[in-house]
């Protein structure tokens, strides 16, 4: 709206946003602040209760709020307190990463990605020019060559191994990032294919297919059963092995879940099965906003379906599906139930080392339930949050989804 | 039949068929498990994985008549339905404001909404339960509804904002010439045109409130009659045995209201809503 300002504008805008803002503050921001507070304390099984005489605790801890009538829990144990080296919890988790060897390894990893970032930048520069001087293919070829060359020159493989050995933290985060990078393109591919097909009004039986294909999303609400069923498929006496045995004479049952790669693959497939309906629905919704005249005009010019897809459909649904992609990446990063139910953290790779499918939340769960170290888990949550926050900010820059209708 | 269109149509049906197999075989497996004698989830003999051998409806009978499953279903329906309505009411206005208005803190607000999702939700459970307890909502469905609505706030606002962005601003400017204020252009112009996105929001709200277990188990652990379906079902598991047959039957029966809601909502995923509104 133009031409309105001052108090009237402020009040109206606030009225529109207030309910959502309140909900977010109460259910998202407060728990975050609470966890940050806990991460600076030594709360664990020996110090489970809050000390309500301390001013900070009495404000943040709900069990200390007198007005609700809640009585602070009494117990024989010491209450938890803010710990003396304040960042002790963080140090325990990430200490090994701050050593010089690890920092150099991290630096080498960053340098390894420089060709890719440079290629993206050069590509965008060229795209803006009136006439390209360097074709896209050449840019990406050069980037690929530089990428592979740097891999050997900088001994990236060795450095990665060194970082993974330095402590569980890097290994777990790296593995989870890999998992997200594997899942998201698959979600998009499957969801996009089905949404495109089911968008066609002249397809007989369209409603039936839509309902049938959405069912995995429905079952995933009782996700334990679905995950266990899928786990059975991959077992040695499970469906996949038995079917292959029946079809191929000399086939020996293969223990999928004991193999690092296949366990990872299994968890990815199950995640795709559970999440593609969500993407299908979001893309279907976004597809409705494309006016039909665009396709008709393209038909007049003789465009093939691939051209129509690349130049009309994909750019136009982009603003509507980008938030889903970003939010889904964040949710997949924090996924717990599926990985736990299928592999319980994956084939073990050695005592004290996280398993092949031990993702961030599985790692956190194991730590909490083995040692009940709530303080340390609060610190872990804060670190993960900072990582994801930075990644999200960067992705917002790249995808430009915060632009409003006027921009 | 128009033979020119037959080729692509056939390819589409093949893809859909593969999709159906991929999507539905695990469900068929659960169906087989729900009828298996002895409460076993698996059967190691190959035909038993594909065809119903010794299938009985005992588990369904137990679930429906001896266990307060229908009572739990009623609770879940109330919670999920109210969550859907609350989600629609709350998120649409915020999404419209973020898309259309220009105000200080607009971008910051959007980024905040996105970034707070980065906090691991599982670890936020305890403070959330404590807040709901402090508000006096322990053991009440209203507490669950509030919590579930807050889970959906961020995604629904963003999704709706993205959809509002694709509605041409010319329509609202034309309305403003006729004297529409911000609230009127929201209610009379933007909302009716955003039906597909509203349907997606409603679906998301319903699905979020339908099968959630961790928060519900903390907030409404007892009595039996007040539980929602997941809490009730998993409560059937004892330390000696886990009744997989009952779980399988319950999981499949849980799907029925979901299918009904989805079939109703998916008709709104229609296009051509902004056709002919304003030229150019």
C-alpha cells in the first residue's frame, strides 16, 4: 500500500502480524533462550533441578514461576548452576576442532570449494552482460577441472579423514549435511514429476492417483511402523533379498544394513518415500498460479515440453517452492525418528565413533540417554542452531526469497 | 482416441504406476501384518509378503470394540481440525502483510521466522511443555492445539507469502482506485484468489496435528479417554510384548480420515483463478 504512514500504518501492520508473532515468541524463541541458558549450566542426572533463589533461574525456569502456583521441585541432589568456565560444555563438544591441525584442515576444505563459488559468480556476471563472452559450459568445465585438481593437490581426502577422526562432532555434522544434499534433489525430482503429471486436467482417474500417491505422507505420521516395515525390506531375510533370490539363481542374501553405503541409501529412500507427497502437494499448489496463456503462447511458437518446463514452469513456481526447499532442508537436517528406527545410528565404525547413519539428532539422543547430560545437549543445540542459521542466511541471499510483491 | 496424444499419455501412466507401487507396497504390507495371527509384524516366508495368507479381522475387531480407539480418534479429530482452522486464520494475515506491505523490519521478520526453524525442535519440547503447564493447559486439548499451530506457523506463513507474491499487484491497485483499504483487499481480493495455497496450508495444518506423538505424550498422558490416537496406541505396548497387529490395524485406520480430508481439499488445487482480472 502506498500513501499511508505513521500510527495508522503501524497499527494495521501489527494487527496483521501479531498472532503469528506471539506464537513464534512463545513456542520458538522462548525454548531457544531456555536452551541457551541450560547450555551454560551443568544440568545432568546429578543436578536435575533448578535453583529458584538465583535471579536468572527464577525468571527463565517455568517451574520457578510463583504466579502459576508451581512449586519448585525439591530433591536431595544439588540444583544445577551456571558453570565456572562458562563455555565448558562447548569446549567438550568442539574442543578438538579448535586445534591448529583441525583448523588448517577446515581451511583446506573451504579452499577446495573456491572453484565452484568462482564459477557461480562468473556465470552470473556473464548472464548479466548483453552478450556472453564465455559460454556456461566452458565455465563449469574449468571449475570441474580445478575442483578435481585441487582434490589431489591439497590432499583433501586425507584432511577429511583427519577432521573426522578429531572427534564425533565434525563427522556427524558432515554426514548429516551429505544426507540432506542427497535427499533434497530426490524430493524435488519425484515430487515435481508426479505434480506435473497430476496437474493435467485431461488425465482420467486423476483424483484417485492424487489420493493414492499422498498416502505415504499420511502413514509417516505413525512413522515408527512405516520405518520398521521398510527396515524389514532391507534385512537379510527381508523382502528385497528374498525377491532377488527368487528371481536370480546364484544370488546370495546381502546384508544391506551392515554396509555403510547401503544403510545410508536405505535411510534416504525411506525419507524420500515419506516426504515426496509433501513436495508434490506444494508444487501442485504452485503450479496453479501459472496462467495457461503462457503455455498456449509457447505452443504457438512450437516449444517442446522440455522447453516449456525449463523456461516457463520452473522459473514461475520458484518463489512458491523455494521456502519449502529451505525449510525442508532444515527439517531433514534435524530428522531423528526414521534413522533411529531403521539403523539405530548405523553400522558401527569403531568404539566411540559415530556410526554411518548417526545423524545429528541421533547423536544427540544417544548422548542424552546415555549420560543425561542436558547441559551439554543444550550446547550442542546452540551450535547446530548457529550452523543452520548461517547456512539459511546464505541460502536466502542466493534464492532471494525475502523479496515482497513490490520488488 | 487421439493417437497423437497416446504416446505421452502412456508414459505418464507408466510413471504413475511405478509411483503407486513404490508408495503403496509398504501400506499393503502393513495391511497384511494387521491380519496376521500372533501379532507378528513380519513373515519370513516369501508369499506371505505379497498375498494375504491366514488373514483375520480380529485385530480390527479388538481395536474398534474393546479398546477406546474411536474415543482417541475423536480426540485427534478435534485437535487436528481446530489446528487447521487456527492455522488458516493466523497465518494468512501475517503472510499477506509480509508480501504486500512495506514496513521496517519486514525482511528481518521473515528471516527470523525462517531462522528459528533452525533450532532442533526435539530439544524444544521440554520448555514448550513447561510453558503450556505454566499457562494452565496441562492435560487439555487446547494446549495441544496451541502447540501444533505454532509448529505450522513458520512454514504456512512462508508458503502463503510465496503464493501471494505470484498474485499480480494490479488487482489490488485496481481495487484501491475503488476505495479498498488494506483489510478489504486482503479479505475480498487476495484470499479468494489464494485458494490453492489455502488448501495446501489446511492440509499441512491437519497433517501436523494428526499423528504427532512426543508432545502429546507429555501433555496428555492420562486418562485414557482424553488421549489422542498415537499416545493411546503406543500405550498399548507393554514391557512383555508389543502388539504389532493392533498397531498395524490402528495405523491403517488412522489413514481413513486423512484420505477423506485430502480428497476434499485437493479439489481446490485448481488453476486459472486470476484469469481475466486485469489486462496486461
